[in-house]
């Protein structure tokens, strides 16, 4: 295998550039030989998965070893502040958090022997009402323990049986319990509240996880605003997404005394190797792991009582045999610093052992409450039969406004004022004219230079060196066909197919939403124009597709502080520099087919003005605002939901950094 060091491995196909705009009814039919050439594998699927796992794993922070409880208190306090300021409450979310918690108390319905149910709704943020149910014992003597009951991806929401039974049992034991609806579930099951749509907020520069957090925080505000609630005895419990809510709010809000997350999470170092554990938008907040992993959050519970519940045969996620032990390994020493090892408990459910918060798991929770909230008092932790007290969804229905806010409506309001006006600090050329061309960018501090720096920062653009290795070489008539592996730095191997005529007129790099094997027609047109064609599959596309749960891995890439868009644009720009040098210093044309790769091409061209001489686009995205107007989800185009991209740039603003170089098709 012949090596050329210019930093990065990619399988590239070089094709003769034909203006992609020249799409006509007489477009050439796909040639079988060309499709076969473009489909020839350059990398193994297992290698693609291994690379993304290594990339993520190397960026997950580890829980530090500490010697004293005081030292951990300092670390935990800083982590708590940083998580809120740098991850959860970014952008407009900081203002949302400052508002007062609005509560509207509604009617009370009979519960069962010994308790009643009060209906209420409260605002997580202005206009986003959360329906809730307050289970209240008939006899309240002084201040009593208070519990926040949360649930996960359960379509029935507050009406799900296991949650009702839990709330009823606590009420019969004299505890106040607030059962809150989760965004996107139960009464809040709404197309605009599908969790993958929360990333529309990320695009606007406001944290997607903020509404989830604020719903939990406001729930505690409501619960602890009750005169009968004991602020020293506050618990949170929930299954699955409710387990995630529990482990997210309980370390960040020190009002939570006792926490019982059930089958709700594992650490990022575990998730990266167990695809069942990969989480969606709220489970994987953008930039979370630049501050802390879930192992940190678990350790931040110390020394407060914490029960970690997992299931031995979990058929959903977070199975006990791989999820629990890594959390205990880092958390037990922290609890020991306080001399409170007894406050960290764990339970593995075997019957039924599936994804559940059924009787065995509930009884472990009751027992934990008895040990810590009723120490020294008689307390029977066995479940009280109450099946005949479980109510229907209709009986538990809480009225909420028809125009209740959702992720999409919030994003629409945010985008109305975006992108923000760029910071203006124009420098002038020697003759006093404001710099406007690529040539003028050499002027230190020029506006375009500043905007490029801002785009580089927002996209976390990566600059790679390329090391190119030939995978295979063949000929078709006078075309030399080379399969390349392009090694980009130490992180990525990019597949590429090069098609080189005997005397090419130029070089065109082609990327496509459907991958290079699907663009034989476009490549054929380029070859007809005597272009050397390099067909490339950057990260996440074509042969570089992650073979399992690709969208969730893309979310995790953002979760560890990187951006898929910055990786992809960096790869394409690096390949352009490599081709530029291979082409005796002649700029290349960058062609893209599809809205996603067209956006990648624009970012790459904006940040690589020397090697990329022109851009040809097929079916580009006219505006990032279309993602919100069309109510798109992150799972179908994760790179386009780059955090804060629309806050600072729309498509036309990125294109402005390319001109006067030609852009065709936009």
C-alpha cells in the first residue's frame, strides 16, 4: 500500500467536475461500471464504529480522585454551577429560569381510603404549562416527607399504573406526592414536544435540555411551597426517563434529600460501548461532558441517601450487568469520604428483571424511605394493595391551554430575531477601503476574518492533516480509478474514490447526502466535463455511516463538546487541501448533492479559501430557519442542529464568506 503523508485517511473518488447545476432531462443514465466503482468499499463498518467510539471515549471526563470530603464539596459545587451556567441554562434559558413559578390550583377528586388528589398546573417557563397531581394524605400531622414522582417515555404519563400505585402507597403512609407529566408524554404528548425536536432550541443558541430541567425545578418549587412539606425530607423517584430526570435534578438541586433513579441512565463511558444505553436529546445534552459525566452526577449525590435501581434482564436499556458497577466504582469512595457509605444503596431486580418499576422495585424504594425519613419509627415497607384505586386517564385529566408552548413554538419565537447582527470591527486596507474579498482577509482583524473565526468557533471546526493510502487501483478506458483511505489526523479514516482522466481540466470533490455510491449520474456529468473527480464520504455519510444508532452517536459527539458539522467540514476542507497540493496548487471545485452536505460544503469553503476555488450545490438548504419551519427532528440531520449556528449565521451569511468565489446552485 502506497502512503502519502498529508494528514488523514479517506476513501475518495476523484471525478471530472461537471457543473452540478447542469441537471437536465438529458442527464446521463447511471453506468453500471461507475456505480460499481463508487460502491467499492474502502473502510470496514466495524472500523467506522470503533473510530467514533474512540473519539468520544477520549473526551469523556473522569471523576477525580480526592482525599477529603471538603475537597469533594468544592469540586461538586463548581460542577453544579458549571453544569447550570455552561450547559443547562444557556441562551434564553437563563431568562426563563429567572421568572416566578406560576401555579394554578384546580379541583380536588377523591383518591381512596386515606387520601385525596388535587389537580394543578404550573409553568415550566412562560406559556409551557405542566399538568400535575398532588396526592395528599387526609391526616397531616406537622410537616411530612414530600416526594416528586416523575416518569419516562410512557405514553400514559401520569396515568400509568406503576406510577399511580407508587403515589398512592406514599400517600397512605402519610407522605405528600407530586406526580408531574413529562414533556412529550401523557397529556403533553404533542408533535411539537417530540424530544428530538428540542434540538431546534440548540440551533437557536438556547439549551435543548432547559425545558426539561425547568419542569423539574418548578416541580420542586411547587412541592416545597406547601406548608405541610418537610424541606429536610424530599425525595425524587422515577423509571427510565424518570430515572434520568431523577439523576439529573437531584445532584443539581440540593433540595433533593433522597433519590431513587430506576433503570434511567449509565455513564457515557458505558454508553459508548452499549448501544442500548445511548440516549436521546435530553439524555445527551450538548456539551454536558465538557463539565461532567453521569458518573460525576451520581457522585455529587454524596452524602445524601441514594438508591440506584437496575434490572437484570432489562429489555430496553441500562441493564444492571453493565450499567451499575462503573457507577459504584466511582461513587462509593466519595460517599466513604463522608463516612456515609450506608447512604449509598443499590438494588438489582430479577423478578421480572425487565424494564420495570414494579412491586419489588417499589418496595425497595419504600424501604429506603423508611430507613432515612422514618428512622426509629415503625414503618412497614411492604406494598399496600390498591389496585382498585388506580384511576383512568380521563379521571386524572388536568386542563391545559390549547396553545400550550412546545419546542417548535419556542424555537419559532427565538429564530425571529436571528441571526444576531455580527460584531463589527472593520479594519481598512492601506487605501482606507473596508476589506470585502478573500484577498483582503490577510488584513489582520478584517470583518470577514472575524466572521470566519466566529464560524470556526461555533462549528468547532477541526483542521486535520491528511495521510493518504491507496486501497485499490483499476482502469476503465482512459480513466484511472483509485480507491483511497484518507487518514485525518489521528481520529478519522475517510473513504474516497478518485476518477482521473488522462488530462483533466480540473478537480472536483463531490459529497452527497445519500453517499458517494448513489451519485453516479452527477459523477458522469463531471467526467464528461473532463474533471478529475474525488467522491468522498465524510463522517456520518455513505460508507462512513455509523452502523448502529448513528443519530444517537452524533448526539453524543456533541455531548462531549464537539460538533458533527465541524468534523465534517474539517474533513472536507482537509481533503480539499490535499487535492489542492496534488493538483499543483490549483484550487478545486467542491460539489455537494443534498441539503445536508451542501451546508457542510459551504462551511468548508468559507473556512478554506485557498484550496476551494468554487462551490456547486444541488438541492441546498436555503435557510437554517426551514429546519424550524418544517419542524424537523435532529435524528434525521444531526449536523444541521449545530448549537448556536442560527444564533450567529444563516446560510446566506456563510455564503458571504465564500464570495467572490463562485457559488452555483444557491
